[in-house]
């Protein structure tokens, strides 16, 4: 599953309402995050494949 950060348009591994693979808490500013089927674009440890 992927989650997109709307302001930066970066797609992370994870789900809305949880934590991304690289450690962002999507519960902080929840209106900035949306579940997505897009390709993961974050290159940080935990998100990248």
C-alpha cells in the first residue's frame, strides 16, 4: 500500500492513519495524506524497494 503526501506529491510506503516506511506519522496533519495506488517515489530507507 502507498500513501501520498499532498503538499510535496511524494508517495511513501504505508497507509493513511499510520506510519510510513521511512517514519512519517500520517496522523500528524492527516489532511496532508491520502491513500494512493501510485508508484512509491520516496527514496529514504523503509520506503524504497
